[in-house]
């Protein structure tokens, strides 16, 4: 929700009423068959007009509006067909000559959601099954080029399949017979407010914080998947309280976690100002391994309401006067937008008791170890992963450590942990990053709770705000970590917090949960392979690791290990015994078979955190609960 020029919601409503609204109706009764029917009435004057399909989707950080899903486009006025023509350069633009005497265009089209389990880039991935759907408004509308998205009113309505329940942050005007009519909202707010719906549905009241209500809405492919354990529900209530304690203010009217549980939709999280679109496996809430592995998902997206929606890097603020969704975004500060959010989401996962302290430490260990052993650090500085985010989000998983994909997420944890420990050290324990969060994102002057708004910032603004908490050469601190290349990750914060990475042959419970959830055998720190347990396919190869040096590329299939038919247990056993027996793999690549001997003799190897003697244990202090 972007209202930087509005001083009150009353004035906001007055400004909306001054314009003729776009009327949008979406019929989602065919969603189980992967078809959404959209109809619009768009005010127009005679002469040329260009209608745009949203291209740059906030939170996706890339021009991934699913234009290929738009089919059956028809435009008419006063009952007569009107011709349209797609722009020959901008595939998201449609040119129309509005006939004389016409005051509005009627636009109809269907949207075809992505098929079962299609990944895609966030919201362009699979969003529907026979049992549930997430309706993203940007997929089912066009808007006039040059309109001010912050002030363009839209009166939206939605029809759902019979028996389906729903949730959204959009206020409801009325509901009758499966037809939902929403209060008029600006285009910006509409697109920022998806609707979650399904046949198997449950809402968990997470209580109020600062007088503001919070809800967890769960749509699933089965009733059994809705059986959230009481302790998990209690942890999400803790999350609300811990976020309130961290920031000291809420910049939304109420908040809705929209959680979709299915093995047949894309899995990700996408932030919105007053809600989050969170998607993961069907049994996530009732299988402990899955629950533990994805525990940071909702905390991360929740943090974005403050860091990303309320405060946003200026390069990610598009010009609402140009419609708001056709202007390229600049991701230079994604290491703040996403990296700091990743850090805050991770520590609040522990503060809320969604993770135990041991689980938090094991997560930090595997994150830091992966970054510290990443081959791509030799050529790509971290800042470039942020600048290039729009292409890295759709990059392949093969040779991922050579590419350095969206590292501004996990490496943000290390950088902001170091900033946190530095503030604590320099202030002799009197201040921390929590103080910065409260001042920059929360209860600063002019930031009362319950008022949706957006305040952009620059790198210099960030440095100034940090200096107000603890004087330091923050500009140099960040530039060194962002713009340099180094074979090793910035582990200074981990070490200053009283911990260090060690390796042994024992998998932590969280490591096992990750393997079970992803159905992978992860041997990244031994022979340098990630292997799909079901069929022996090599999901990825560590560049410069033993397997890659032996000539094994990604995407091949392991047929046999030391002359024995492949299985997960056979491969693990071979690595375990590598000190005395060589690891020899028979692989199938294309139509050919090859045998490769891996020069590795170190046995199984997995990362952990160990207390650093002589250092204060800041980490335990950082992850401790704050809310009473």
C-alpha cells in the first residue's frame, strides 16, 4: 500500500471518490480447472488509450507479470466490438482507439494459472489446485497507462466455487451467495491484497497487539493438513508479540497470514503490506521435519510489512503516476530489503519459539558454511547479486555456488549479525540493532500504528540512521562487504557473537529435516554433491569440489556406487567409508554411461556451531525472547 502523499484515510477516501472507478469482476468458479474469468469496465475518453498488464510486481523484484496467461482478450464499448493491438516492443501494452461517444470500455479476458507444481517466479508460479486458489489481482486486470495507481479507484468483486471459504486484507462491502464485493480501493492497494480461498479452510485468531488484530488463514488440499498443533499456533501468537516489541508500531489496519498448503503449487513467500502470501507443502504443519525446515517463512514475510512495505529502498519505488507497474526497479539495496529481513525473520523464529536455540544455531551453521565454501565469491561481489536479482531469481540451480544466485538473502544474515554485534560492542551492551529497528521502521515520529504508508530511503539515509544509534563508519563497513570479492564469507559477526563453524560426521536434526523436506541427499561439504534420493539424479555439484574435479556435472543420474545399485544409504555408506575405500560412481549422461572415481577421503562432513572461548555469547542474547 503506497500512500506517501496522503495525510489521513479520510482524505484518501475523498480523493478516491473524485475519480470514476474501474469496475473489476473476477469469476473464479473455474479455478479448479485452471481458468479465471475477468471482466472490467474502464472509464475512457474518445481517442487513443493504452492499457497495460502489470509487469513489475512488487516483492518479485523482476518483470515477471505472467502475461502468457492472458487469453481471449475482447474489448467493446456500447455493445460494439473495439479493435486492440499489442505494442510491438512492450508485450504488456495494448493500444486502442476509443470511438466517439464512448465513456467507458468493457474488457473481458481469461487468465490461465500455471500448471501443477510449476515453479515460475513467485506469484507467476502454480497458484491453484482442485481444492484451493490464491487470486492475485495483478493477473486478472489491465489499467490505463499514465494513471496514478495510488489514487486510481477500483471496485472489485469476486465469485468463488461453491462451499469455498476465503480471507484477504481487503475490506469487504458485502458477501452474498458466493459473490464477494470489496470496498473501493486504489489500484496499488488492490494489487497488494491477494485473496486466499479453498474448500478446506481454517482461520486461527492470533490475537491483538497494540489493539491491532492478526490472523493466520490456512487453505489446504485436505482437512487433515489443517490440524495445526497448539504449540505451533502459540508460537505464531508469540511471533506477533515479538514483532510488536521489536518495532514498537504497526503500519497496517490488521494483518493476515495467508498460508496455502499443497504439494501442487509453487512454494514461496511473497510480502504484502497487510498480508503475506505463504505457500508450502501440504503436511507442513503436521510433519515436524517440514515444519522445522520452513519455520522462518512466515516470520520473514511478516518482517517485510515494516522492511519493504513501510520503509522501501528508493530504487524499488516505482512511479505511481505511470501506473506503477511498468517502471523498472533497481535492486541495489536488496541486501537491506531482503537481507535484513532474512536476519530479523531468522532471529524472530527463535524468539517466538518456532525454533529452539539449537535449531537456530544449526541453521546459522549451514548458512554460513555454504557461503564460506562458495566458489562464485571469487568473481561476483554480493552487491551484484542484488543488482542482478531480476535475472538471478530465474537462474538454474545447477552450479549454483559458482553463479552466486540471490545471496543477498543468506549473506544478509551474516552482515546484519555483524552489525548487531558491532553496535553491542561499541555501546558496551547498551544498544543493539533492535534500537535501530524501532527508530527506523517502527515508532519514529510520524509513524503511528494502524496507518498504512510508505517511506522510501537511500543508502545515505540508512547510514545516518545507524549512526544515530551508534556512531561508526557504517558506509565503509557495508561497502567493504558488498563490493569486494573474497573466497570466504564475512564471518566476523558470527565469531564476535561467541560462536564458530566446526565440521564433523553428524547430521543435525535440522539438516535431516532439510534433506527430508527437499528429498535430497546433501553431501555438499564432503564429495560436493546434492542428489535426489528418489532416482539418483544429481541436483547440483559444488564447483571446485571433489565430484566436479572428477568430471561429474549436474543433471546426470547416478546408476551405481562402487559397483552396487544406487540408493541413498549406499551412497552415504560409501562416503562414510571414503577414508579407506575410494568412491566410484557409475553415471548416466544422455545416452551414455561413465565411471568416475572421486578423490576424496574425509568421510561424512557437516557444519555446526561451537562456542568460541573468550568471546561474550551475544548470539544467545540476540535470540532471546523480548515480549512479556
